[in-house]
C-alpha cells in the first residue's frame, strides 16, 4: 500500500509539472514567455468557466420554466460521464500504455498491480478535475436557484468524486483488451488505432440509434425527456449516469448503489488488468517491425531533400502511438461524429424537413461556400501536429540543425504535413456534408478552397509560434503533444482566423457575393500574413540556435 | 580542415562566456582529440562548428567555407555524430541511412554500396531492418556513425563517440577514424577517455571553462609538462586552471 501511495504521488507530481505553463519553454536555461503562458492559461480558464456558467444559466432558466430544475445537473452528470468514457479511451491508451516510464516501473520493487493502480489513480484525478469544471457550475447554480444549499453539497460532492470511476474502469479494461488484441500484430499501433476508433464510433452510433428508436416524433420525445423522462433516459443511455442523477436528487439508495458498483468496478479492473500491466506496457515500447532478411530496392530509393523531410515527418507521426492518437484522432473522429450527430438529428424529421430539402431554400450558393468553408476549417483546430511540430523534435533538434538543410525547407515539410492533416479533416467533413445534403460537389469544392486558405494560415502561424517558443524538454511522447501549451495557442490562432473571417457578416449578410468575396479576401490575407511570418522567422533563424 | 578564430559563445545574458576566444586549426589528414572536464565547453564548441549554434563572436570555417556565411556549404562537408542518444528512432536502420543519403544527395548506387560496407564493418547488417527504437545504446551509436559516413565527408566530427560501445565496436570505430584521416579527411572528436586520445590522436586540445589551456601533439604536451601520460597532463592543467579561477 505504501508503494502505491509513493508511486501515485510521483505520477501526480510529474503530471502537474509537465502541465505547468511557467515551466514550458525553459530550454537551454532560458525562460521563454512563462509568465505570458500562465496569464493566457488564467484568461482561458476564466473565459471557459465564464462561458460555461453563462451557458448553464440559460439552460437552467429554460428548464426551470418547464418545472424541471434538476435537468441541468443531470445533463452535466451525463456529459461528464460520456466525456470520460469516449475521450478517456484515447487518453487512457496513451497514459496507461504509451508512456516511456514502463522500463523504470519494471525495475522498481513494486508489483505490477500497484503500478497499474497508481497509474489509474493518476488518470482518475485528472478526469475528476475536468469533471469539476463541468459539474460544479451546474451544481452551484442549482443550489442557489433552488435554495437547497446544504442537501446539494451533501449529495454533489460524493457524486462528483464517484463519477469518473466506472467509465475509467471500462476504459482501462477496453485499453487492456485492445493492447492484447494488437499484441500479435506486426503493425500494433495501427491495429490499436483502428480498434479504438471502431469502439468510439460504435458507441456513438449505439447511443444515437437507441435514442432515435425510442421516439418517432422528436418534439414529443424532447418534451417527454424534459418533463418526466429525464432520469429514465439517462439510465437508458448509460445506467450509472441514471444512478448518479438520482443520487444527486437525494436518493440515498442510488448513491450507495453507485458507490458499491464503482468500488467493485475499480477492484475488478485492478485485479484483472493489474497483474499483466507492466508486461503489456513494456511490450508496447518494443519495436513492431521485425528484421528483414535482406533489403529491398525500396529501402534505398533516392529522393529529393523535401521528400526526405516530408517522409520523415509522416513516419514519425504515424509510428509514434501518442502522436498518432492525439494528432489524428480528432481529425478522423470529428467529421464522423458530426455526420453521426446530424444523421441522428434528421433521421426522424418529418418529410420535407430533411437536410437536402432544407438546402434548397438557401438563396445563394455563396452562403454554402462561406459557412461550409468555416465549418470545414475546424480541421485546423483539431490538428495539434503542426502546432507542436518543432517541439516534437525534442533531443533530435541539435542534430537536425547540424544537417545541411535550410530552415525554410524544414519548415515547409512540417507545414505541408500539418496542412495535409487539416485538409484531410476538412475533406472528410466535405464528404459527410455531400452525403447528407447532396449539394453540388463544385460548390463544396469552392468551399474547400476557402477552407484551405484558412488551414494554411492557421498552420503557418501555429508553426511559427512553435518554432519561436519550442518546448523541447518533454519526458515522453505524450507530453510532447498533449501537455504542450503551444497546441492551445494553435487553437487560439484558429479562433482568431475564424473571427476575422466572420467580420464581413456584420456588413454584407444580405449580399452573398460581396460577403463571399470579402471572406475569401480576408482568408487570403491571413494566409499571406501567416506564410510571411513563418518564412521571415526561418530566414532570421539562419538554421542556428541563439 | 577546420579553422576557429577568436570564437566566443555567451548564452543569453550570462556574464561568463561558455567558450572564450577559442583559436584552433585542425588540418586535413589529422585525428584531433578535444579534451576537457564536464562543462568545459566541448559540446558547445562542436555545436558551433556543426552550425547548430550561433557564434557570439569570431569565425569558423570548415573546408574553407564560413559556417555563418554559407552554412549549407559548410555542413555539406561535415559528418556529425552527436553525443545524445536522441535520434529519429521511429525509422528502421535502412530508412535512417536512406534519409541521410537523401539529405546529402548521395546517388542510389553509391549509397547502397556504402551502406552495405559500413553495416558489415560495424556488424549491424542483421538489425538494419529493425526500428532504431529497438536498438541498444551501442547499436544506436553505430547507426549514427554509419549515417555520418554515408556521404564520406571530408570533415568528420564526433561528440563522445566511444560512449556505449563495447570494446570490439570501439576498436572498429578507432580503426575507421584512423582510416578516414589517412584518406585525407579531418577527424575531430571530443572524449573523456584519455588513453584513447593518447593512442589515437595526431593532435589534442585541452579546454577548460571555455578557454584552450594547451594544444599540440600528445608527445609535445608530455615534453612540455614533463608528465608521463596524457592523463597526468590533463589533471595537472585542469587543476591549475581551477586554482587560478578560485584565487580570482
């Protein structure tokens, strides 16, 4: 037990240290913008929490007017559990099995079960912290508005603390199964990636199909959901969410049930997965490509300098599981989830209000190009590969600088890979949009060109930021991408690019051609600015560090 | 050849230079050992010679090409083996060598011939199809050495090359260094292993706190100090330097 606590403390400290924005950018003894990062983090947190509070007040007011004030905390509980379950699968895989510390754990005088329990606890703490941001605004709002402060506190705290345990236990079990299934494959990372996407998508389809089957008329369904079916619906989607919602409402029996099942799940998963955990984590780090008896001509095929750099970037992303999961997961998942969500939303809509019918009433294709383009540009928001491209070089950076490669060429290779990933996401959204709306493909192609400009702009500025503020000192590959503050900057640059493109909406919303021309002009200007910023820095860096 | 003239490096706003007015000249056909205690400025100097780090003052030329003015031209002449084990370890050995050959523009026939030859010399042929991440420390060092030799550079720079190598691999590497120098290349390496420097080097330089304390052939240094081994020379000089700094 003592070993378990020591390991848990160590893992938590490590997680906190790697997330400390003040510590990032301390390379070669130089502090680069640590205070700026901390300030930005505070602003972002205030903005996020502020937005969440505002949003939840709106929902509370709407639901209270319908005599159902418990809906808001119930929705927050459901959201917290779903996020832990779906997103936790990707995070769980990389945290549990793709850290670089498995060899370190293996030589310590601790049991595999203790190491697994410590890792799971560390994951639980971070998920519970995220859940606090989702649950507490809703719980506090409910306590204030309903005037039941003390009973709310008494039920809210245990519900919050128990919320992540069952989903995390499921995640840990699924992760272990995935790793075991993939163990015998030569292309282990790819198998794990495909299987985990399959699980996440399958679960999403299950939820949407299940819901759409429960009611033919969406309006009646929604009313039933709000007025009397709340807890039952939660229970149907994910039973523990129903227990938690009932426990929050003051049902002691349900609280005890949640507590008992949570404890049983955690104990079961530790007993099942724990004994083989270190062995499995170690095997993940092993090479999955076996020696070839002789080389083929393809091994030594000549190529240009750009092709060599471009291929190197792709190989590193595709062969590093943590980068593959965190870099490409959103890119593939976002369009698919969007498609599933839209399909389920319209599947039960009455005749005449299906998506293709709705598209016909849009007065000008220019609107589709403008708004479709903005929607597709989401690809650059969910792409952390380019915003961490230089940081991910880590200890290889001094060697990379010693190669006879112009900084411009190096950055171009990284930029192109980033644009390719963003554009892959945008194209998938375009395909989903075409399947759903049957809009003329030429219009979608025009929208894609508009999107491409935004993708180039955001990728160029994100890469420029990472090149000027790299975070080379990461302990493992997950940290390099996931706990790198530069990816937050990447999202901010995306937000800024979209906001600027939206300015013409205030002036020419009723003049579609002018609106489209203005938005494309702004996107082109953003693209030019981004590229200028990136290549000016590349010239100045002159391939050397200061 | 490698020529350093008044090379100084000051990191950020530090009051003390990491490398202080360093002058060095390493001719062609020479194996040059760069010695110094930890933190003396060896790696900083090597990073400046390889063009990875900006000079605060001074000039460096590699094969007559100024590293600051024409970094690509200078780097094309260098084969560099870093001291760090961080490398592109997601590639297989073959892919890494092919990447290096692409970067240095080595044609298909030559790269195959050289890769085969060096892999056999360093006994790594069987592992070349594996990802580098599965290699031992010594194997990583070997593939790094082969990568630096794939374009058979006129200047070969190695930072602590013996670390992690077993005696046989270290012997092969030393023989290769001698062979490269005999073929007319400049071989510049840093090391802590003074016996290696004494036996292998045509010239050695001892650096401490960023300044060059002594330079010459191993025999010169022994005669100058009256010591019996390079180890004694090294300890005497670095201790004297430390005492002088303490007095200041």
